[in-house]
């Protein structure tokens, strides 16, 4: 028994050491400037084959053009930080605690998209922690387990839909879907209506806290064959600028957006109302990550609306400090 305890302790120490090494390495810039060329920093060497799991996602973020200084939205490696009121919730320590806080953990069952096994459900463990939604096969126990999730999504770049009884895909009730940044739809079910309500509130809380933390997000886009940048700013609204010169082409507040449409592939058409002429002005941009942009805009709008309710804003600190849990069985079965 003493030998087993020593092995368990050693495993725990190794997990903590790896997590600490990962945190130190994550503070390094992904790209190192060398003259006028940006060279990617090589992935860290780890004993696991998942050492380069997030390299593609980070490369996309780092490749986004940095906005003009007046916009105030820092690029991933710029080192600039938006000025905030130094309340306990907005200090660096407070933001880090929010980033790591768990607002939901619980068992769900995911509907498999298998033509041979239609309506098959498999147990999955979902967790909303900081900026991400994690999907696990089994609950995380150690720090290292959080890096072994089956899938990880940024909460502000995904969309959650609660299904009404008339929209259900089969006889199972209390279902919801998550649309990823790539447009993939994941369909989940929980046992009780109260579990579904807990999930919906937790997802809203996690999204609100993350938008509050990042304040703005910039995406690369194309306008008339020219590389541009679109910044979605919580305070300023929409700002489109030239990626090379940083010259601002146009900017609109959230309240000026009167409609939008997309082709389901890459293009979004925005309909803004000019404050002076009251005329509708159409702006069409092309993105390589259409669904991520659409979901991000939705998240910022939802957070903006939530800010109009003081009771909702005041309840977020309590909600983030007390994670909700739900879940049921772990057997695979059909309905």
C-alpha cells in the first residue's frame, strides 16, 4: 500500500510540474520577430502526442491583424492592455481567477451521427471553465486531465440552442445543441428540465464573463481583394481597418446594426444605419472562419443586452464562484 501511495503521489507531482511548465511556456510569444519575417515558435517537446494540439488555433489568433491604437483592442502579442477601472474584479488577479473559474460541470449524453446506429447516445462530461467549453469522456481529476479533453471550444465563438419539444430530433426531451466555430453541430441531452435550465444559465454566465474579460476581438477579413481587419469592441462596436496601413475605413455602434446576412460559407453582409442620414449602408466582408465571427458577434450582443440588467450583472460574481453540477447515468443506450 505504501508503494501504491508513493506512485500516486509521484504521478500527481509530475502532473503539476507539467502544468506549471505549460503555463510558463504559454507566456512566450507564439511568433518571434526576425527582421521583417515572423517565424513560428516551435512546439514544446512533451511526452504526450498532444503537445501541438492548440498550435493551429494559436496561429490563427496570432495571424489576425492588430487594430489601430485608437481602437484600444490589443493584439495577442502586442503587450498593450485596455485601461480598466481597478476594481477587485478587473485587477489582473481578479481576471485570472475569472479565467480559471468553473461555472458548470456535469454529465450529458451526446447524440451520435452514425447512419448505422441512428439515435445512439454516448455519455459525455461537459465543463465550462474560464474561456472554454470542455468535452470529456470522463471527469477531469487532476490538472493534467484538463489538457486531455476530447474537444475544447472558446465559449464566445460557439452557439448554444435550447430545443423546444416541437424541434426535438427524437423522443428524448431536454436537449440542446452546440454549434462550433467550424459550423459543426453537437446534440446533447440531459435527464431533467432543471438540468437543462442549469446548463443554459451557466453557458450565459460563462459567455458574459469571457466577453467582459477580453472586451474586444479582431478577425482578419477581405474586402475587394484587400486584407482588412474587423474589430468587435464591447464599447465602440464594429471597426473595420486596413491591415497594412491601420487606416480605419468605417466604424459603427452596435445599435446601428439593423440586420445582417451570410452565405453560409465565408461572406457576411452587414446593414448599418447612418446616424446622420438615417440611410441603410451595406458592408460586405469575407472571412475564413465565418461561424466563429458570427458566434462572436452574437456573444458580444448578448453581453451588451445583459449589461442593461443590473441584477444580472450583479449576480455573475456569485454564479462564477459557485459552479453548478448536473448529470446522470453513464451507460450507452438507444431510444
